[in-house]
């Protein structure tokens, strides 16, 4: 299928990504809803000028729209692609779940903490942190305050305080931890 044959499908996909109805896209592009419907069903082809107007409303450009490499961005990552670091001294293992996450706005990791182990202490920084305890129980330390977080519970905080998690139990703990901006 050529780009022209696929034009309507790509426009519809972009419209839905932007959470717009056909009518909303038509109004913002100064077109009729019928024209947008025909376009999305590949029953008509827009002029370059009209396509540029539609793409502008959808937050795209002609070059982005026709560049397949942008639409084929990496979405799924397998365990083989994770980067693993074991810190036997602190008693934890970290799996970076998204390779090269430093170029993104979030950095998800999976941290496994042995009994008596702990994460590295983080100094205050701009951003936010979120975690979800998948197994066991951890103690979250924010400055001098401590919070117990059990399996099935989550934590969320502004990272402007020193922070660390530790496992003060006799069972392994597993935590999905997301930091923004990336910094692990």
C-alpha cells in the first residue's frame, strides 16, 4: 500500500491520537465534516495546502507525516534489551526497563532489594518519583521521615528531598520505580 493509498488511515489515526472528532478536526481546519470523512475513507485526496492545514491542527508536518521511521518508533522492549546492574554491597539489583531512557521524560526501573538491602541514596533534585511494590515490603525514607510500603501499595513524591528505599524484612522486595526526569 502506498503512502497515498494509506493517507486517510494515517489522518484518522492522528485525529484519534489527538482525541478529536471528525467534526472538531473539520472545524479547526475550516473544512466540512463530510470532507474529513471522505478523506479518512480514502474517497478523496486533499491538496498539499489542505493537507498541511490538517496536519498543523494535528500537531504534525508533511515531513513527519510521510516519514515512516517516525511512526515506527520503538514501543515494546524485551527482557533481553533490559540493562541490569547488581550492587551486592547495597543488596540490590536494578533492571532498566527502557534502554536509552535518558532521552525520554520518564525512567522506569525494576529494583529488587534483598533482605537488609537498600537503594542508593538520592540527593534532592527537580522532578517526581513513583513506585509500586510488586513483592515484599519496603521502607521509603524522605529526608528523616520513614514510610512503610507493602505489596500492592504505591508511593509518589516530589524529589526535592533526599530519598532512599530499604528492605528491613527477611524477604526479597521488588519495586517498579519511575523517575522523572531520568537519573538512575
